C-alpha cells in the first residue's frame, strides 16, 4: 500500500507546483527528501533508564528505531563528559517519512492546545523547514500513563526546493497548517 501523501504528491501536488512555478522538467518539481526528528535530552545524562524510555517513545512515534547521540567533547560548565548520551534522533525517508508527515499534520498538530497554526519563521533559506513540538504526548501512539517526563522535539523537513517560497507551497499542499 502506498502512503496517502505520496499518492497525493504524484497525482495532485506535482501538477499544482508545476503550474504555479512553471517548471519545464518534472525532476525540477520540489519533493520531500527526509524528515529528521531530534530530542535533546541532556538532563537524562545521569539517568540511563529515562534515555531508554525516550528512545522507545520516539521509536513509537517514528515507526523506526532511533539512534542515541553522544557528546563529542567534555564541557565542564555543563557537567558533560565526552561520549555521554545527550539526545536521540531518527531520520525518516520514503514511505515512513510520508506516513509520519500525514500523522503529524492530520492527527498530532490538531491535538495541540490553543493551536492557531504553525509559524512560518522555521524556514532556513534553502528550502527546508524546522518546527519545534513542545510535547511528545500530542502523538496518539504515546501512552499517557507510561510517560515519565514530557519532552519537546525538533522536526526538520528537508526538501529539494531551492527557495523558502517553493518549500512553503509544497508543505501547504501537503496540508501543513501555517499561520495566516
């Protein structure tokens, strides 16, 4: 079964993007490349069990096993030693990426309290978009009884778009609820 948004991209979005921006070649039409999800968990450096639970939760959200990121060097002011776990990340591509984006846009974001849309300041100037999610519990896969600590996460959507305008239009067509 093909992911719903991937199907929508091939049937509708690519044509709408070509019409709006006047691409001469189908390979010029921007598309999603990958989605990177990152949870910074520096406060879990002393608690290995918390890091494992966060990794399990991110695994449930992403549908893929996350990687624990470790510090590259020691920083005394942060009480950080080299090679200590400081976060968790996962990179989604192909069908899993489309499935995650679909769940985030249609299920998770509408569950945010007082949601008024996503601010458009998350573009980087090269056609990528990053948004911060303040709580992992907005995803329906997470069991609220088992959550010990509420953590935020960064979701970076990497596209082949060359400009922010192209990226914004692509994400808008995928259903991303931007603020007016």
